[in-house]
């Protein structure tokens, strides 16, 4: 069901007589609050895998999330990583207070093996960006490295061949693809800004060329990642004398000098972008055909640039590792305690786990607590009951 924007008309002043100035203030205050919040009708659907009450709670959480997306105008990809919407709902309430002003179920019903909830949800847009930042991944990376690929036209002037070069921006290139592949293999969540449908590639490239970090933040702020790798590859072509093929003749060749200028940005908790590093990397490619020389230059550039960028990101992630307390109620014995510890240590990005006999674990983890809670909820016999910034509670059953 599509979400529909509705005017918030609730709340009118009334009661006993008050001084004129105070009365006017009381009348104006709810009006300002109403103007700040936007109310929409949204639908959430959850599978009837367990009890109907649990499915209703899940569907209600999904409806609130859908309303938040509608008001902010963002298709927040966090939900594709978090399958437990009740954890997501709890995180919004605890970690991003004020985003959802009110939520009331207007309709709830079963349909086949699904449960549907239609709710009227009032969302505070001013706090939405903060909520997105709180729920976005520390180990997520947006990669936007564009290359100026040449278009080559050949024409003959008598016996001489002349090449005419023009350039156009290309998002898919050997450097970007190699960087994405390497980061994904290291368990980073890599997001494509173009595929999100929210990005203007030309505007992004123009902002980088003009060192306009404010504009870059505006364009990338809806992406669910804290790291942003933004770069531009420029190429210069030249002709060289090729190998001697006999009879005083030589095969013509081409050289391409490729240079990557990049910046690595980190979104802070307050939403601001901090520069972690920048650099310029240069490499060359040589081949008989200019197109082949271009590809060779970019492949050589990837060999040098990707490890450099990857190392800077990995160094920062290691510095972000912090302790999160996990309290598990009802652990029956020591064997169960060690079995839980083993499973915790298998969660991606967990650096180490310390346990106590009481069923309390200290987990050193660089990402958002909600992502750790989501991974813990998938461990057999554990049910997450509560999450906070530095504490997760669970029940053993």
C-alpha cells in the first residue's frame, strides 16, 4: 500500500483562562511541533512464522520503517542487512529518539501466511539524518571512482593515420571494480551510489573536482555507509616508437599515463564528513593500440592504488573497535557458555570475545551495536531481548 502524506491537525489549546501572552505562546507551540512532524499512512507485512502477536509486532515495526523512508525520501538499505525488524524498531526508539513522534495501528489483518498492519505514523524529518547515521554501517563503504575513458576516432590524412581523442566519465573501470572486489572479500559492505537511484554522477564528479565537500555530503548522505572513497582518474596519451620489425621500419606504439586523485572520508556520529586521507597514484601502460594501452594503464594503477586505499580503511576500522557487553540469561552450564563464545568469535569483524562464568561476554566489535545484535539473534538457542549502544541482553532457551 503506498504511503500517503496527511496534514497533522491534532492538538488544540484550551482550558482555563490564562494571561494573553502565555495563552498565545501555548497556542503557537503545538502548531510549530505539528509543522515539524510529517504524518503518513504506511503498511508493514510480516510472515506468520510463529505466533500472531509476534507477527503483528514485526509488521508494525516494518510499517514504521516504511513511514520513515517515505518522509525522508530515502530507500535505506540498512533493512537489507537487518532481517529482525523488531531489533531495528528498538534501535530507532532507543538510539534515535524523536524520529518517530507517534504511531497508531489503524488496521491489522491476516492474509494467507502473512500478517498486515496499516499504521498512521508521524515522523520528525529533522532527526531523520541523525537516525540514518546511527543505523548506518561503520564497516560499510561507498566506492565512487570515475575514469575519463577516451573515445578514439581514426581518420587518414594521405598516408598518415590521425587519431582524435575525446573523453567521457566512466564509473565502471578496472580500479573501481578491483577496489570493490577486494573490500567485499574482506567482509566490508560495499554500496553502489549509482544503483541506489539517488545519485547524480555528473554532479558528484563536479563536486570532487571543485573540492566541494559540502556538496559531496549532500549527495552521499543517504548512503548507508560511513566510509566514502571518492576519486577521479585522468589519462594522457602519447605516441612512442615501437619495436623494430626489420627493413628500417618500426611498429608504432602508444603510452598512457594514468593518475588517480582520491579522498577517503569518514562520516562522524554527528553526520559531518572527516577526511581520513588523500593521495595521488600514477602508473603507465604501453601497447600497440591506444585502447589496449589505456586498459593496461588502469590495471597497473589498480595494482598500486587499491592496496593503499584498503590499508587506510582497515587501519581506521581497527581503531573503531570498542567493547560491547552481552548478558545472556539462563546459560545452563560451562559447555554451553564456551559454545556461545565460539559462535560469537565467528561473527564477522569480531576482534575478540571475553567471557565470565555468569554468562556475561565482552565483545570487541567495530560496527554498530544493532548489527552485532542482529548476528547474535541468528545464533541457535539465543533470543535477543534488548539492545543499547554498548549492551545487548539475550535469553538462552
